[in-house]
C-alpha cells in the first residue's frame, strides 16, 4: 500500500452496515467513489484525508421511497433538501406522475402542469420553469439525461401511468374515453420497453381528490383514474413478469375494488408474486383504529396462503398539514372548496365572487359539517371514512404568515370564541387587526364555518393555518413504522411545497428507534437502506466493499434532542422563485458522502461539490 491508497478514511465510527446486524466500531476507507475497506484500525497513513468519527454513527446513505422530486431535479439537481438529511437515493415517478416522457407539450396540452399543479400543489409558473428544461421525449433518453446533470442523490424512476396514458392518448382523450385496442397495445409496448431499460416499476393512483388543473377538465381526476380493470391488469402483468414494483394508492370510496387490486400481489393466485408498495398505513384521526386492519391485511397478503410481496408505506411522525387559504389537500375533497382551488392562483377576485354567493356559502357549511368530528357516522366508526381528513377547530392553528399578530399559533376555536364574545358585547379583541376582522364579518356569520369562510374572503391565500391529521399517538406510530409489513417512507418529499415537509422522515425513524437502544437502531437502518433497496431492486443501501460510497455520519446526541415540528421553516427557493416548506435538522447529520464525495459537512453546510459535479446516477433495476 502507498500513501494514496485511499481518498478518505473515516475512523472510529459506530458502523451500522444496513443488514440489521449489531453495530461495531470500525473504520471505513473510500477511494474513487467506492468502499475499499472496512474494519478495525485501518492504517491512517494510507489515506489522503482522515476523518475522526468517534462518537458518531456511520450508515449507508438512506433511501426515500416516496418523493415527487421529478421536477425540482431539473432546475436544482443537487436536491439539497433531501441530501442534508442523509438521503442519497430517491424514488420518483410516484402516484402515476412523472417526467419519463419529457414535457409532453403537444396539441395545446401540457400534461405535467395539468397533473402536478393540484395533485402535488405546485404553482404552474414553478412547474413551467421545470418543463422548460426538458429536452427528451422518451423513457430511454430520460434515463440518459441524468448523466448530463450535476446530480446529487441517486434517482430511481417508476414509470408513471397518468403520463403514459397522456403520451399515447393525449390528456383530453385519456379522461373522456377508454383506449382503443391499438392504443392499449402501444401502452403495453412502452411499458415493456421501460422495464427493459431498467425502470424499477410502475405507478398508478386512485386517490379521490387528485384533480386536473387546466380547462376544460378541472372537474376531472388525473388520467390513471379513468383506466379500466382490464387495462390495469394488462400493464401490471408486465410489471409482474419483470419482478418490478407496482406503487399503488387506495380509492377510499371504493374500498372493495381497492382490496381486490391489492390481492394482485398474490403469487398463489397469479402464479408469481407482484411487488406492491401501497399508500399508506397511517393512524388517521378521522378513522381511529383502521391502521390495525391495514396491518392485518398486509400480513394476510404476505402469508404462506397468498404468497404476496406487499407493504404499506409508513410515516415516521405526526402528519402535519399546512394550508394557504383553501390551497391544501384537505380541501380538494370538499365540493365547495374544490371549486375555489380550480381558480388560477392569482384570481383572488374570482374566488371572492364565488364565496359571496349564497349557494357557495350553503355548500361550504354542509361540507364543513361533513368533516366535523361531531358528524362522524357509524361507517366512520367502523373504519370506512366519509372523508380522508377531519376538521376539528381545536386542532387548527393559525400560522404566523396570517397578518393578525394575536392569532399566531393560536387554535381557531379560541379565536372564534373571542369573536362570539365580541359580537355579544362580552369581550374585546386581542388587537386592532383582530378588531378589524371581527367588525368586517357579515351579520349572518353565525357558525365557525361562516367565520372560517370570512377569513378566506378577507385574507385569501394569506390565511395560513396548520393541523395534525394523523399519527398523533407516538406509540402507534412506532408500531406501524416497525411492522414487518410496512416500510418507512411516506414522506412525499418535493410535493405540496407549502403544505408538507417530511424531508427528515428517515431521521425521525432513527430517532424513534434510538429510544429503544442500538439493536432497534440497527433494525431502523436496515429498513431505511438495504430493505427498500432490495424491495425496489436497487444497488444501494450497503457498505459492502466495492459498493458506491454513499455514506452518512449521524450525531446521536443531536438526534436525541431534535424536534422536527419546531424546525420546519417556510423559506424562499431561488430555483423555484417561490416559498417552500422545509425541515432544518442542522446539527444532526454531521457529514454526507455521495459516490465518495463529501456534499454536507460540519452538520450545517453544503460543500461546493453538491450541484456542481455529477455524483448520483439513474438507478435501474438490478434484476
């Protein structure tokens, strides 16, 4: 050995190798982007750089299995919001949406803008900036184009069904009729080509509040939801043949149909198991206890009786959702607010005019009541939801963006009680801004729904609020997260850019495990690295000699005290020229390496390498 044998030697770290085995204090040597050696007391003289990692955890770069970073990667290929939390591989093309066919702008249609705007709550002008970067028009060139980007994390693409239908049929036809025999054959051929090219699977979507954003189809859901059973089965049979993954979502209005489709995983019924990654095992406040049934279902599907390969995706924290006025997933489910969302973002007067109509006001009161805890039906109590989310005024808190200082971080119910007292001459507003809002309320503002609607008219999208809709019990969240029939990762990273921020979801899984000891941490590392890599057929998630050197160093003491809910920030993203909600875990992740190059250091900053060199790659299926 010579002095230049290794580029980097990381010494004395507590190493979790991703297998689930107990950790050991070891050294890890890296050269030319690969793990070259791992063991005790490796000779420091053989390395150009030596990092003392005493007291730190070392683990493989983590995998985020549910992201919508397909768009951002085109304008910001470093994807720092993922990398800073220790994520070095991301799955894209989820929920039937993606960019595998490029911009797809033809015949006056723009499928990416039509589909992503409302489903993932991304403004059209932000999406257009991303679309304008796209030069490819087929699945093969999509994979190749990553070689030209200064890519940060590795990108693992699914073939998205909505975009496949739009490619073959056009958006209009894909939501107004079934495909012809010839069109279905083209879809099958394109799917087969994508599997041959190494796409890791195929994604569809059935979520009932996923709507198109462009006229004349604003009242229609995205193209995948118009596929027949025969179409889905014919395409998914190809995925099964290649032993790839079907990423699926439930239809909460047609649960029997969803259940039937989940049984497609069965190797006993269909001759060969189908890998299924399904949304999602959450402890929803609207349907308490339903998570138990989901886990029992997954256990049955994976049993020796059915021989499936099925998991539900799980979230490692409370599901906290923000809204800007009606711009929030929760309001796509209600007829009255869905009508407001259909207006262009800058059409404030259009929204206000609609809200002034008696018909809209009556519909909003009815909708609000339908998702109120007080109106929970016997079906809901049995675990069959009337709506995915629940609106409890005690749970809705006002964000500081809202221009009434006395409301910041207060529950909506407290503000409404002050309003009622003021109206009845029994109290005074907390500040002049609050008095102005109260005085401006219409005389018939008699219910909390009326008051919320008044705030919408008054502030429009500046009325920013948040609430927790699921995973309020930490013990239940842990049970779901570590169930053998789930995988962590329902993070939705890169989507709902002002509504959600779970980029740090993998760190929170480690934090939950940390409370139970190192054996549980080893299990968590396995579930964040090698387990998803094996399920999705990816050659990442390992520290084996010869593997690509995607490595993360964690400070366990900082992880222990990290408060994710207190460390979310709304920041300006210069690549989007728009605000985004993000997580700030500075202090927890000490260093991140991708292909042997350090991209995050000193637990607080990116290196100049990230976004300037091509580090990550398009991950294709290894089977």
